[in-house]
C-alpha cells in the first residue's frame, strides 16, 4: 500500500486519560481464556487448570503417627513424671506401611515410627525423648504425660476421596504437582499457552550486531524487544520477536502481518496518536479498533489498547511507549495480567505489600506513579528505596528493582518513614544475602 493520506480516527482521537484501575478492568474484561488441552502433570507446571481436580483416595488412609515414639492409651500415662514413671509392656513394632490391624490393650504400648498406622485403642503417641527407650527389653517407661491425646494424624486430614482439590483457573505450582501426584492424578486439563508478538519500531534502533552505531552516537540500542519477550516467557507465554520495524508504513504493515497468528501484538514506540504516527497509521489501514489511549500514570501514560482482526483471530494490540522504563511498567501493569488471563489463570495481578519509604517519593502530577525500588528488611519492617533516577529513558535501574512503589494520584509526595505500597517483582532470588528466618 502507498502512504497516501486518508481519513484516520487517530488524528482526531482525544486522550481518554483513564485511571489505572479502569484501564486494567477494560483489558481484563475483554480477555477470554484460550482453548483447553490435556497434558501430563509433568507438563502442567505454570499452566492454569481448565477443569476441577478431585481426590480419588483418602489421605492419609488411616490414623497415623506424627513422630517416632510409642502408641499408647492416653489414660494409661496420666500423671507420668520423672519421679513417678509409668511402665507399659511393648507388644509390637509399627513402621510406615505396617498392617494397621493391631490393638493396644490396657497397660500396653506399641513402638511406632512416623507415618505408621495408629493401632486400635491408642489415642496418643509419646515422643521417644520422654521415655527410657525400652531400657528393659519389652518394657517402656514413660516420664511425662504432656503428649496425652497428641501426635495422631487422623485419616483424611489431607484429603478425602471426592474432595475438590483445585478449581478452574488454579495456577499449577511445584506444590500443586506434589498434591496431584499424591492424589494419583497423572493428567490434567489446562488452557493453551498464549503467543505474543513483539514489534519494536523506529529507524534509530539498533540490534546488537549494529552496536557500533550506538558507540558512535548514531543509533539507540534496541533493548525493549528482548526484555518484553523475556517478561512474557517468564509467565509461561510464548514470545515471537518480529524484529525492528523501520519508520515506513508498508514495512510496518508487513511486520504486523508477520505476527498475525499471535494472540496479542505489542508495538513499542510511536505511542502518540497524531496523524504523523506511522504505527497507528499502519494499524488503522489494517482495520484496527482502538479501545483507549492514555492512562493517568507515569511512566507510560501514552499506552494504548485495542483490537485487530486478522485472518486467524481477533488480536489484542498493546501500544507501549518506547522508553525502557515505560515499556517495562506498562507491560507489568497491563500486558502481563492480560496474558495470564488468556492462559486461564484466576490470579493475574502482582502481590502488593505495604513498606516504609526509605527515600522521598516526589510525585507532583495528578497521576499514579510507579517508581522502581529496592527492598530491604530493617528490623521488623521492609524499607523501599529508589533504584536511582526515575527518568523513563533509563534502563539500568530495572535490573535492581525488587518492586514498583505505587504512589496514588492524591499524594504529591511520600516522606521517608511513611507507608508506601509496593508491587512485588518477585521473579528472582532475594536481594539480601542472608537466609530466611
């Protein structure tokens, strides 16, 4: 197609200036979970369940011991102490996997190991530390009655046959796999993994093989594409890097068409809505329908969202600003939850915790600010400090950010020591070089 001018909705479109929550609601409200497929549990890590999972067995199948010691009748050890020990006759030894058909009579005990079935008649397991460990063969002396009625794990405490273990939308974690395996589940229904196409735009951008131009000051490194692809794959999505699109409408259309099979397209750069913006002009010529443009936030206010009908599907299109921090923040706030919802996950938003500000957070405009911060424990509190200058064109602070401090529009500043909410970016190891408490 030629670049001949034509009527365009973008040239006259006023900014929507949505609040952040409203923009998120619009995006998530339009996201429909993808098709379902059956996979082995080993392939399900990171996926979202598309059907409930129920237990087919009762676990534990019988009352069992929570520790090594002696299974007894609680009333038989009442009053036991170091000065007045209670002596019981040991009639059997029970290990995990032993036959549960044993009985404890009055005045007897069973030596028992953790996980072994509790014999009939017993309601207590005395820890071995409170006994003489059968100093006299066949007899055990109990020196404390503190365990009376304790250390018995009841049958079905973990799950009962027919229990719903997980509902639709549950995100399969390492712990989930342990439960599924324990429940005898080898295959589950999950939602398909979404595909996102990533398109950096601009004649000034340079891939790594042309980095000499950056050193000479005649080019800008293209870091956003790889960063956003990595952010997408970190949540289980598939990413397609379309390469850099130059500032030429036909070339832009060709790049956009190359990503037509993707569930979502991310364009980076050219985020304005003016008639001269070639990205929006190319999208408009391909039948793009805009949902909104501009959100009351910083960085990333000129973000847009809409839909493009391709030969394959109705494709979601996110227009992200080209500054690295803007692209990072808008992906985290808008694109990430959308992709997770497409993948069928019920919980799609990052965790937010309340911290203490370690620096002054200046936010002069009537916008929601997302400021990159590091987090560190000081006493009983978590302290949030800025990673450095918050200019949206800077990239280095993204690597050290543990979270994004969220400063609401009604706050003009947050002073050191005041409370500040932080959206966690918990995708890596802890920042502190010490073991958890």
